[in-house]
């Protein structure tokens, strides 16, 4: 596990390159008050394009002594050594089938990670991103979140969730069906 103190230090360095919103499962770890993360940190830059300005990100990575790679959709991946472990930071952009509506980014909330605050998407929006992608691992993650909601370890605003399905335009009905199939009650 990589402590949120270490994650916060890395994110603070990345914030010198660009402002960003954390869009991945880090939101679940934070809301469950875990001490760190077992996975990667997914971010969406607000001041640069992960695709068009890839060289800028690569140079930033090299200047910090970090390894550089790419995600499965060919956006930048930073591999940051932290003692005996390594933090993977995936930087996403709206390309191919990957889509984060602007309203979701604007709705992000500030959360403490280590000694700093960073913008993190709301749990409801994370659920919608997972329902939109809907790979096998996304379905599993949604079931896990629903379990935590049932145990009262997490809570969601159903009205917000329902309203934000419309941000996915032509895919909004599919998202609603997927969520209801898993067990989310939208009405």
C-alpha cells in the first residue's frame, strides 16, 4: 500500500505542471478513510492536453527522475519510485471511447490527500464513469461500491446520480439500465 502522505507529495509535484482532477478509484479509498492506495491514481489535466502535449509531460517526468509509459489508450503514465514501491499515475484525456463530461470535472470537490488538497470527482460521477465504460472490472467495482452503500460505509445522492446520467447524452439510457441491473435504485 502506498500511503496518502506519499501520494499527496507526488500529486503536489504534478500540480506544478498542471491543475487536474482525480477521476479514478482514489475517491473510494478516500471516502472509506483508507490510509493509502493499493492501485494507481488516475488524473484528468485541466490546463493541458494529455495527448497534444505529451512531450511536455514526458519531459516533466524525466526531469523528476520518474519513468514514463502509456496507458491502454495511449495517454501518459508516470511511474514514480517511492522507496520499495512505485506509484503509477495515469493521465487521461477525452479520446477514443474514454469520455469525462466537463460538468463532472467542474463538480469535483476538494479532498485532503497527505498534506495538500486536490480536486476529486464525486462518488456519483465515478459510478457514472464506471457504468459508461462498463468493462468486466467496472461491473465488479460497481457491485463493490453498492455493497459499501448497503453497509452504510458510503452514501450517494440518487438525484445527483440520475441527473448526471444525462451528461452522457446518447449513452445515458444504457448507463441507467446498467446501474439498475446491478442494483442501483435511480428512482
